[in-house]
C-alpha cells in the first residue's frame, strides 16, 4: 500500500531524540520499573519488560543497573513507586497531542503539563478528547531503498497488519501491539533491521504545519519532551519544509 512521504518527519523526530540521548536513561529506568511492577520480573513472561530492557541495552545501560531497577519494582529492593498517567491536548493549528507520563506526584505533573501547553500555544484537553485519533500499535520503519516485496513477504507472514511505502520509498510495517516482537524478530532473522522500531501511538490523520506554525509546534514539543515526568510525546503534526 502506498502512502504520503513521512520519511523526512521520521528522520526529523529521530534526530531530535538523538539530541536528547542523555535523558534516555531516566525514562528507560521508569519504564523498566513500571513494566516489572505491573507484569512481574520474569522477562520471558513479560513482553513489556523485554522491550524496556531492549531499550536500556540500546542506550548502553549496564546489566546490573537494569537488574537493580527490576528488583526495586518487584519489591526486592526499596524504591520509588511510579504511576502511569496519560494526558491529552492540542497544539498549534489544532494538532492532537498525547502525553504518556510516569510520576510519583500527579499534582506536580499535571501542573507542569498544563503550564507548558498554555505557555507555548496549546491547551490541555479532557480524557478521550484526542486519543481516538491514534492507534496503539507496533511500527517498524525501513529506509528508502529497502526491497519492498522482500520485507512485505516476511512481515505479512509473521503477522503484520499492513505494509505501507511512502513517496520516497521508506517502508512502514504496522503490527498489533501483541504481535510487534514476533514481526520484529522475523524481519531481523531475515536480515531486515528497521531504522526505527517501537510500540507507539500512531496518528490516524495528520495536520500539516509549515513556517512559523511549524516552528511554534516544534518548540512546544521540545518543551513537553523536556519535562521530567514525560515518557513519550505523540502527535499528529507533520512538518513541511
């Protein structure tokens, strides 16, 4: 299935994430702790914990640090207890924003989120106001030039829901949340390693922003991503050069 060009937006987002690599450990630690607390410390029986540990290893986190945080979460060591809270809101041009946070103080977190949104041209919405515009799924992105038919054959056979090729030739493989690991492992076993592979909230539609509006939206996203309690920022804005 063909789609509009998203490669530039994907590379843009990946570049912004790379700039903030120093903060990745904090977020990964929280994800490990919540995953272990909610699903147990057995990696073999906890897919969410497996993904969190994979992220930690990709960020060069030592194995003993990973284990210590799993032990904290499962009660083997005393640690801070985090809860997950999702916030929804609007950015520039009515773009939809979904924020996943982990916090030990929800009063502080909502105040910081509301302040960041209102100060930079957005506003906080109510529960359910925008999340329906996103799909919780697995997403793997392959760079332009990757053989489409070969990737499609492996992905669909492994259980992928869709394979989309954009105008620039980038390939997007979409999976159900539960099938993400299976599809990812099958593609890697066949020699196809994605540029980006994650469980995400994928927008079902997009808002195109350019010029000053694009700059304002990027500033808002940067501020939100820099909040200590924010784990992930999902949005449906596409930036046009």
